[in-house]
C-alpha cells in the first residue's frame, strides 16, 4: 500500500533531481560551445575566452557547493552552540557592503541581541543569503534594504526587507523552492544565481526547528521573517 506522503516526497525528489541536472548541464554546455568556437576560430581573442570560461567555471563550482550544502543541511549534520543572530547579521552586512555600494543600494541594519542555539556557520549563511537576495533582487531606486534582529516572546527574530516591484502574494512562497525563478521574482540584467539561495535558507531554518515567512510588501518588494527559539 502506497502512502500519499511517500508518493509526494518521491515526486519532489525527482523534480529536484531533474532541476539540479538541468542547472548543472547548462554551464557545461556553455563551456563546450565556447571551446568549439575557439577551435573553429584560432584567431579568437584568447584572453576574452579564458575570462568567460572562468566565469562559467565559477558558477559551476558555486552551484555544486550550494547543492552539497543543501544536502548536508537536510541531514542535520551539524553541531549546535549558542549564537547571536545580531552578530551574524552585522558580519553579513559588512561582508556584503561592497555589493550594496556597487548597486547603489542603501543598507540599513538594526541589530538588537537575538540569542539562539544552532550552527553558527549555517545561521550566518541565512543572514548572508537573505541580505544578498534583497540586494540583488531589490530596486535601490524604490527604497533601501533593511535588516534587523530582536527577541520576541522567547524567539530570536531576523527580518530582512527590500523595496521593488509589486509581487504576486500567491507565488511568493514558491520562492523558497529550489531553482525557482518564476514571475514572482523580478530579474534584471546582470542578476545571476542558481535559484538556491532562499531554498538553502528555508532548509537551514527548518533544520533548526524555526519558521520562515515571506510576505509581498503592499508597496512593492519582499519581507522575510525568520524565527528561532531563544537560547
């Protein structure tokens, strides 16, 4: 006798495997095309070719590392310790300040103590991914990226908000699905990524028995709230 949950789980795994295969195949296909063009045109600019190959290779490495991280998180193969989300947010903001400056985005951080228990590297990844997602997909001409932490009734809270286009509230939750690049996510030229950033955040929060809530802001953009048990 088959259970619907088992069938659904198998279907999700098959869809994930298919999407992962597609994502991995794309940079390999690009690399093959570049090499074929180089062989057919010996006078081609070698420096430009090597630069393009390096970018494609970097993307392949980032994708594989993201897939490995996602697998490790799902197995909960990490150690827990006392951590403070406010410190992780400040570190993430400092690391991503050059990106904010490059995009002309204002980054506002308000970090009140938010102690919790978990993996410091993984929870740090949550802060980095959320800020990175807000900076890349937000519109600096419509408003700043803001991030804050605090304690609320026994929970450590992390909130990241970005201004941007008005999103479809129904499809916002699908943004945490691996490889999601649907109509809910407004992409502009120069935006890249494997579509795993928010999926990794969701997996990490879930592995820490927390909650993740995405909301389309009425004025446009996205609000993301992470809640974890206070340590």
